[in-house]
C-alpha cells in the first residue's frame, strides 16, 4: 500500500528566491517541488503566466520544520 502525500505551497515569488529556499530545505532533508507555469507554458508554446512567479511545494508533514527554516531564511534577507 502506498502512502499518500499532500503537497502544500509555502512560497510564490522569484525564481532566484525559490531556488535559495529549495536549497535550504533540501539541506535539511525536506523534499521540494518547484512549479514554474511560465516556463511550462513556453515549453508547450503557450506562455500564460507571470514570468517571475515560481511556486515552492513541500509535503504537508514537513510544514512545521519548513516554517522554522523559512523564518531563519527571512531573517537574513535585507530590509
């Protein structure tokens, strides 16, 4: 029997920031899925999204640990 995983979106924003978040979470063994509708649309020949909007998804079971790591990440951003 396979275990069901519910993905939740924890961030939407620039690709650069999404990649930094992905890196931080993966260093703590949290699997990350990036969804970039703009690039997907271009690949299909039908751009239809905002170029800078990338979504970051994680397994809902990791949301508590991810929230702590995101708080640390946000504390190091310039004002």
